């Protein structure tokens, strides 16, 4: 997945943009997770959240919104 592979090319300037993207995705997941009732969609969101956590471990934590 894209998120999984992006950490290889992130430099200091790009990290801020990447963190903005991560924070936007986190906000989306937080907002819509409780409204999704389809098991497959919920599973996809959880997978994306897990990949975000993995990416943050590799590049360092991103500040919360």
C-alpha cells in the first residue's frame, strides 16, 4: 500500500506534508468509523489505521490535529 512504502522517500520537508495527510486520514476514520456498519468497510478502515500506526513508527509521531 502507498502509506506503507512512502516512508522510504520522506525527508524533513516532506514529513510535514505526510503528517498532514496522516492527520486528515485519522480525522476521517474517527468521524466515519462509528457510522460504518458494513463489516468489510470497517475492516478496511482498521487496516488503514494499522498502516498509519506503522508509518508513524517509522517516520516518528505526527502531531494530532
